[in-house]
C-alpha cells in the first residue's frame, strides 16, 4: 500500500491542507492527530501510531503541522511552559523525522519533510520569547536535516507563515496586541505549501516566510 502525503496535526492548517491535497487529482493524503474522539494519546503513543502508519503506507511526504502558541515573558513563573512549547514545536519534528527516515525507502523519487514553522522563527515578537525561540530552533533543525539527508534523497524545507487569519491560534496572538505580525488566509497558505512542494528537491534546506503586514 502507498500514500503520497502524511499530515500530522489536524488543527486549522492541517485540516485545510488535507482537504486541498485529497481533492487534487493523483494525490492521496492521510491525517493523524494526537487527540481523536476526545481522547488524547500520550506523546509516546502518538509517535508509535505514526510509526505504524509510516511502516504500513510508506508516504513519500511528511508534513508536520503540529505546534502550540503560548505567550511568555521573563517574569512568568510557569517553568513547565518551556518544555511544553519546545516539545510541540521542536522536539516533535525531530522525533517524527527520524521515524520517517528509518521507515520509508529510498527510491528514484525524493522523499520530503515539510515543517510548518512561523514568521516568529525570523523576527522577535513581544511576549513570545519561547515560541519564537522554539520556531527558530526548528528552522535550524530543518536546515541541518536538509544537509544531512540529501544523500538519502530526502528534501527538508520549512514554511513560516505570519498569523493565519481566523485560526484559533491567531486569536491568542492578536489578543496580545501583536499588530507587528503579518497575516495570510489559510487557503492561500496551503496553496503555497503545495506549490513549494512541487519544486522538491530544488527547495531543499529553504525556509519560506509568507504573509503580508496587517494594517
Ligand atoms: N495559526 C496561526 O496563526 C499560525 C501562524 C504561524 C505558524 N503557525 C504554526 O502552524 C502549525 C499549525 O497551526 P494551527 O493554526 O493549525 O494550530 P492548531 O489549530 O492549534 O493545531 C495544532 C495542532 O498541533 C497538535 N499538537 C499540539 N501540541 C502537540 C504535541 N505536544 N504533540 C502532538 N500534537 C500536538 C494539536 O493536537 P490536539 O488537537 O491534540 O491539541 C493540533 O492538531 C503550528 O506549528 C503553528 O505554530 C500557526
């Protein structure tokens, strides 16, 4: 059995991406989420589910739409936030990329790892130090994977959107008065991701900032 694309994280962006890819001719996609039917799997259980899916369907492309936003400042005394944000935004990408590399096979066509980062990987935003740092770390992880995996014919790149309009995450961001961020509609963002994917492997190691300034 074979599927083209495995999307991780059925949040606002993951769902739209799944719809666009599944409705385009000649592509198949599947979507996995850690929470299903109100039940939230542990981190390790979710990784195990992903491994089983990858072993069975051998997707050629992995798109990681998992992440959390949380505002933070240096006076925050909730130290657990650091782990929560870095696990979701950085560590998860590392763990699933390793599973993907080990359980899919080299062929004449390239395999792809696509991470959804954020504009915050490039620009500091008020009261978002941990989010920005976790996305900046993800950016360097993507770039290094691109370098280390190219001989295996794996292309890794990252899409770094500004605020995605109407998304639940955008409400958190904008409620903090972050008007310095740029924005984009989810439909346009997903069209952009699919378009960039079509240029694999020429996009290996690149991180694409997308969004226009809100005024
Ligand atoms: N929305 C925006 O404005 C925006 C802007 C720039 C970048 N991004 C980035 O785009 C990605 C997707 O955003 P979105 O708007 O689709 O967010 P969303 O609707 O909040 O979805 C986030 C997804 O991540 C999953 N998740 C969170 N923490 C996890 C963890 N520790 N382990 C496994 N899964 C976890 C959630 O699963 P559950 O359903 O189980 O919670 C959900 O499927 C994120 O990386 C985000 O940082 C979003």
